[in-house]
């Protein structure tokens, strides 16, 4: 067992998706649902989100402190530890709709003693992390964050395409169409977008 923390920006999410507010929100929530479906077999689930976010009953909700991703992850980790959530602690972004349980189990299994495992996005930011101990985490998100996370301790860089590929634009959705999780695919189909079908 492990603990999976997912920071979710539920207020005005995914602003680079060229869609109306309602469609962007529906896609963001669908991607979160796919990440949670992948994480469920891995361990306890904690989502850091605005209080109005609807979450499944088996997911612990933690109010987003609205001070950026680092603060959100800190809040999630603190809540997980207070509730007795076991290590390793995974931090998985909510915009990874191709993620599978196998990917997350591989990430958890790659954590070295007193260190971390990570998956870098194509742009050098960080999409997923796993820590042997929550004390290893430091809020070093932003451009080039994968290198900064890797410098926090013994680190394993995992090559996991389903975790490397995040979604920011409609082009991302089109490129990943064959691997999207069922929730994201269903919402995308309902939007009937030729450029992302």
C-alpha cells in the first residue's frame, strides 16, 4: 500500500484549453477521475481541491490553500500523514488522463531508500513523484523542476509515457486520443470536437 496525493485546481482549470468554462471544467474533472481510477489500486487517495469539488466517497478531500502547487502538495501530505497514510507517498498531477495503475505501481516501486522517484514532463517540469518519506518533499515546482526534485536526494527518473504525457491543449488531447482514460474519452466525445477526436 501507498498514499497518493493529487493536487487539483478545480477553480477555472486548464485555461490553455481553447474551450468554454463549462467544457474546460468537465474535461478537468474527467481527467481527475481517470487519475483517481488509476490510483485506486495503489493505496489511499487524497485530493487537494476547492471545497466545492465533488469527490468519490473513498477519496479524502483537503481544502486547497490557494498558494500554488507546492502549498497544495504540502497540505495533502500533511493530511495524509495525520490520517495514518502509509509510505511511499505519491504526488500525481490531475492532468494525466493516460495514467494506469501499472504506471503508478512502477513509480512507487522505483523509490530508493531515503529518496524519491519522479517522472518529468517533456518540458522539464514534473508530472509525478514518489517519496520514501514525506520529509523528502520540497516545493520546487516550476520550469526545470524535474532537475531540482532529482537533487533532493537519491533519485530514480522513471520513463513512463503515460505519466510523461500531460494535457494542456486540445492538440495534446488529439495526440493522446488512443490512450485516454474512459472518463476523459467520454467527455471529449460528448463535446464533439473535430480537432480533438
